[in-house]
């Protein structure tokens, strides 16, 4: 059965990356929560997507220059920014799995420390676009599942090549999982091959039930979606 992975929680219906979105995703039957993690200026791991606060307060303040108190003042469509620790508590209480996306490459050690403190290592998949973060993760916590995110808008030849032929990159960082964007060229051809090479494959971000079913037929092991209710209804 493919995993239903709630992208920033049930973010089609509740403010993204907030406890409200995570609780709703759980209620809608998601197996796993996808969430974006960064470190605040005072060293707290927070759940927040953008590099600045501009979308929420109109000011382009980099997240890593804001304290937790600053970030807690943001109005995230009526909700507040949670800490990663708060999401860990929810994961322990609810039993839901976590997909923690590292949005900064220098937060590997504190993230692993927190996941260990909450005894969530075997219930968490850590993903990143950054090869250096994933490489470090494989050294610091080899027992943790690692997902290599691909599908940026970069036209750098090395990036394009890696996305068309992901095997070398997946092997180099000792990934367990490939996280391709649905828009990736040749996904139809590569998905079954990557599965046959022994990796799990979770595709982002898919809200159309017909596309979800097609991806599962090609071998996808998980669907990252803003609408976990639709995924649960169409994949069971
Ligand atoms: O995990 C897939 C997806 O979340 C990566 O892109 O920008 O939504 O964090 P973004
Ligand atoms: Ca993300």
C-alpha cells in the first residue's frame, strides 16, 4: 500500500506547516507528515517553508535572523509557527510518520539529536535537495532513512543530468528514497528503474487522484500531496 504523505500537512485545507494542518492530515488518514525545518536565530528548530517571513508579514526578514519569539508573532493564516519539538510530540502521540525536509544544510546534527530524543529515528524519513546535507546525514545517523529531493527549476547542466539519471547521486549519498517532482522529465521511464535498483520513490506534489493512481501503477511507494483525503480515498 503506498504511503499517503501530507505535504506541509493537509495544506490544501489548513495553514501549511502548522499543527492544525498536521492534525487534519492525521484525521484524513495520512500515513506521514511532510514538513520543512529551519533554525531560528536563537537556535530553535522551527517548521517553516520560506527563506524569509515576507509572505506572512510583508517584510523580507531571513528566517535565520528571527528568534523563535519573532516567528511566533507571525500570523500563518490564523495559526502559529510550530517548533520541530512540538511536531515530534504530536508524532509520538498520534503514531504518524514524519518526513522532515531540511531547508538549511547546517541543521543535520541538531535535527538528528531531536529525533533521537523523541525516539523517532525509525519513524522518520529525512529529505533534502542538498547533497552535502544528505552526505552528512549518512555519517551522523546512518540508520535514518534519507530521501534525495529532485525537481528544482535550475538549468545547471549537472542538475539536469542528475535529475535525468539519478542513480549515481542516490548511491553517492546512500539514499534510501528518491523524491522526484511530478514535473521531472522522463519520470515515467525512470520511476520503475529506480524502484528496481532498490530505492523507494515518493513523488511530490500530486493532488489529482488519477495521477496518483498512475504513479502507483508505475511503482511509486508514496504520494506527497496537499490533499491527503483524496489520496486516502483513491489509493485504498
Ligand atoms: O517534499 C517535497 C516538497 O516539499 C519540496 O518542495 O518547496 O514544497 O518544500 P517544497
Ligand atoms: Ca517541503
